[in-house]
């Protein structure tokens, strides 16, 4: 840290930054003033539609990552973390609009004002820490590292500090790229309860790097109704290859928020709310296909149907017959250019994510780096003993924090 002096530390954001970097041989360009305001505003209707659009984008991103990198394996990643770093990058003032245009297209957004309005809503509603009042522990932090050879306009620096609440540092990529990479990785680990390690791999930061934007996101929530550990038993989980593994399953005799649809079921497990959480509710959703090999078809519908998540929500508690959920702990990392054909412009985006669920609740973390130059049934069985999809989201805004799938809960990576 002696070689990387933080020129300004503007405090902790309620979104944790993911590193974003850019490579450009013309390192002596000036960063021009930003055309953006720090307090974007949309009407309530427009903001609601923008939020829904980004929630659809979250599912689209999930579909792309799963289909290219984890078609038949465990996965977890954070769309919210990706959105945070790309929104910060879209606000970067520059003479050419290539990066900004790419991000707006990638996130299917009409303007940076729209992206900023969504970011502001997520910060104020979703990512405020609720642990002091008994709700989920949430930590979200943003950080920006800019090469010292670049002139930084004060209005852009103010936008980073006042709106994005980002920690800001001017660093020497030309001669100390590896030191900066190590510091960014330490920063990501520090802000995810030491869960996310080595976010940026070797040679991902070079002397040609100009900027890195970072986001680190941490979530720990207790179930609204905890599971009794005495009821946890090992049972077979059926794999897609016809084999099975024995894993610990949690169970409960209580009524559950569960609903059966044509060829799949949805379960919602709520997290304990804090005393100040009247305007939000965090939940984990499990999407279980009826057929043991039915996850692929369910994912195609889930990731391509507009408004799917809002359409299929269990809104009432029902009696359950057989009810089992496997305990699991998984970690997943990827580089976006391997999943998204549209990642060009000599930029790169890295993410690592982690999730663990047990009888008490859920712990999840992610860090991202972006860089470059019918009627209610009386009783429902919900036995998640074959591959299923899951996500954690805030129900009022619909914001998706983490998504993933389980093909083999006996494996942690």
C-alpha cells in the first residue's frame, strides 16, 4: 500500500465496487468533463420500468454465463455487482463514446441517466446494511484506480465521490501494475469478509492499463424461519448422468411459500427483516423442474421471458408434503469475454462469487473487475433432489443480487 497512495477516500458506498480496467497506448490523453449530473431523476413509472428492464438483463446474463461456462455444473454469480461496475464505467468522461455506447447496449439501457437512476434506487433501498436492526448484513463498496498520467477533471471526481461513494486512487500502472493488481485483490477480499480471493489473475493488469473500477458485495441473512438441525438428514441427490450423491438435506414441517406450475415448482424462503426494513424484503427463490433432467428447458424460459420472475412468485403459504432442500457451498469465477461475444474494445471483466446455505441462513459474496484499454393446491411436495436454479433478490424492487444453479451439491467448486 506504500506504493499506492489513496489520493481521496470518500467513504463507503452501499454498493461495493468491482474492478474495471482499460488498456490504451495513448496514455497522455485528458479526461474531459462529464456531461452527467450526479442526481439523475426519472418519473416513478419510468424508474419502475427501468428496474424491470435491468432485472430482465440479469436473467439474460445468467443464461449467457450458464450456457457457455457452466451448462452442467454448479454456478453462482452476481448481476448486481456487474451492473454496478458497468454503470460507473459508463459515467467515465472521454472524448470517444465507444465504451459508454457498448455498456448502454450491453445493459439494454437508453441513457446513462437511466442507469444512474437504477443505481441510486438500488443503493438507497436494496444495499443499505440492515444488521443493526436485526436484518441482513449487507456491505457494498466501490473503488476506482486511475493511472497517474491522466488528468482527472474535478466534476468527474465529484461524481465518483458524491454519487457513487467510491474510494479513489491515482496509481502508476506503467511501472507498478503488479502492485496495483495485488492491492485491488486485497481490497476485494477485505470488503467480502475475506471470502473472495485473487479476483484479478496474473497478467490481467499491465503497464498499458489505464483504469480499474471495482465493486465488492457481501450479503449474510438469517432465514425468517430457521431449519431444525435435528431434521437434517443425508439423502440422495440425483445427477443428470443418472448417478446420485448423498448430501445433507434440510427439512421442515412448517407451511411454506410454494407454488406448483405446469412443469416446475417455485419455493420462496424469506430472510429475517430488520426493524427498519418496512420498505424491503429479501428472499431466496428455488426453481425446481418436475423432471430430473428438466433444468435446461426451465432455464431457457426463465432467461428469455420478459417479466418471468415477477410472474411466478408464490404469494401464499401452503401445506407441504415431502419437503427437502440440500445444504450447499459453492464458488464460481469467470472472465466475461468467455461468456459474452459482445465484450470487445480491449476491455475485460472478471468476477468471483460465493454462496453457502445452511439451517441458519445464507452467506454470499461477489467481487467484479472490469477493465481494458391456477388454484392453490392443498399440499405440495418440494424435494430439491435434482438440479435446480436459485436466486436471491429484494422483492419490492425485484433487484437480483445473486443467481446460480446446483447440479451437484456435494461439490464446492
